[in-house]
C-alpha cells in the first residue's frame, strides 16, 4: 500500500484527502510541525510528502526540506507543496529538495490529483462537472448556492466545510438554505443529489426541518418525497416567505433579490470561495493551466533523439520542457516573454550557432541560467560560452543523473535566498 504524509494540513484539506486516498487504497498519515514531520519522514519513509503552508517557504519549511535533503534515505522522496503565491525564482529553487510541484491556493484539484497519480501510480477518479459552489453565513443561516451542475468533489468538500463552520462557531439551531440555480437534473443525478442531501445532514445539529431548498426542478421534490430519510426537507420555488421567516424580517421586501441582498449578503459574512479549498483548472477565469510546475526548461537542439532524451530526463523531476529545433524559434519565444528557469543549449544549431544565441540573450539581459550541452570539445567554445553568460558546459553524451545534478547545482546558485 502506498503511503502519503500530509504536513500541517488544514482539517478541511486533510479530511477531503483521506476520503479520496481511501478509495484508492492509499494510506494518509499526518504530522504537525517540523519536528513531528521529520520524525515521521525518517521512520515511515512515505512514497509522497504533501506540505500545506500558509506563509510560503518560511524558515520552518526551509529547515524541514534541508533536513530531509541531508538524510540519505529520505532525500529522494518527492514533495508537493501547497501555499500562497511566491516569486517564480523561489519556486524553481525548490527543485534541489525534490519538490516536484508547488500549487498556489486554491488548489486546482484535477491537476493536483493528476500529479499525485503520476507519482503514486494510482488512478484517482475526479469529477470535473462544471459547478459553482458558494457559501454565505448570516447568523444561524447558512446559504448554499450551487449553479451549473452537481460536482461530487465539491459536494464532498461542502460536507467538510459545513462541519468546519459548525465546529468553529457557536451557531444554535443551524438552518440551511440551498439554492439550485441553473441545475437541470435527471434520474442519472440521483446519486449526486443523495450525496448532496447526505452532506447537509452529516451533522446531527442540522435537521431535515431546518433545510429549505429552492429549486424549479420537480425531480428534487420527487426525490425528497420518495426518501424517508429526507422527510421534513422543504422544497420551494419561491423563497420570499421562507427567508423572511428565517431571518425574522418585519419589513416589506419586494423581491427575492432585494431580500437576499439586504437581509443576507450585506448583514452576513461571505465566505471566500478560495476557502472552500477546491477548484478545477476549468474554473480559471483566464483558462490558463496552472499545473504547479516547479521548473520550466527550454531545450534547444536540432537532434530529435537528444531532445527526447533530455525531455525524459527532466520529467524525472516533473519539470515542464519546451523543445526547440532551431535557435530562431527559441529566440522568438524569448521575445514573446516566455518564462524559463533553465535553458539547455547546443552549440551546433542549423540556423545559427549557439554562441550567437548566447550573445543575443546577453544583449537582452536574459536571466535564466544556461547550460551548454554540445559535442564541441574545443577550448575556445568552452571559454566563449562561459564568457557569454553560460553557467556550465557539458560535453555530450552524459548520463541523465549527471545532467540533473548539474542543473540543480546551477539553479541552486542562481536562486539562492
């Protein structure tokens, strides 16, 4: 059985991961603080370490990574870190600790589990159904809005979020208002709707009679009527009177929008959607893929075999590689503001020699470190390459371990802080 160690994970994150890992027969151990974490690392030697940090790579995280790197048995264990946005150079510097992914919060869980699956060799089912889930708290009323569709991952995290709210507040007689907006249901959604209601009823403090559901879909009413365990849940198509009674409003309210805005949103506490702890890549406003990549490597070589070998080499540390057959195509990407943490450059490129590429990059004040990897052994090539800004010069061919070691050394020297 594969074993994962979660360090300083929030209860919400921990409970969600436990459920997902248990379904794939992956055990999850937890640790709090660097001392407890290091003890568990060296005694259990997990297959993967996940660190959740609120302060980025602070002293405690840095110290733990350094102690792990110094241990001959633990240094190869891959690490995934979840934390706030930090500078790109600090992310790249993590490669020397075998940190393979750094996910900024809120984590996009589809790409997160894609990375975990690759490391553990397990296959995690992730529901990527489009779904918007918002929670809003007002007194003892918890407003839950679900739009577009029902996503099992977000419904599961809802259960843990409700538990967190009830555990950290002094809500008496909690009441749930569930609004299903633009959700078209069929008999195929039975299990998802059951999961949703079961999640709401997970806590014994929430009773069926205190759950009000706004839905224009008759399917919801039929499901509630057909399940004894849901008896008492009220399904309505107009929340005007229900909400007025819940919040004990004595003023006249002309519309549901006015009621929600004046009585709920302005007076209550909106819970940041990022605090839900779960997003998907498709949720990104710009549609860009943030896959937690620690190192981005540009490989400039006209030999397709060498490019593939280097790509496979850097995949061992989960680096993202960008392959260029010509110097011009690489320089065009640099001019287009592409960001790289490392460049592997051949001297002999068909459209221009590597020295010309180095000279062009030097004029542009290109900051990413460059390793020349070439068959050229002449002393003048080595001297000129280093003079033009290359950080190291390797003569082909080299073992993948040598290339990786040199790359990490160069990155470490470039991004030390």
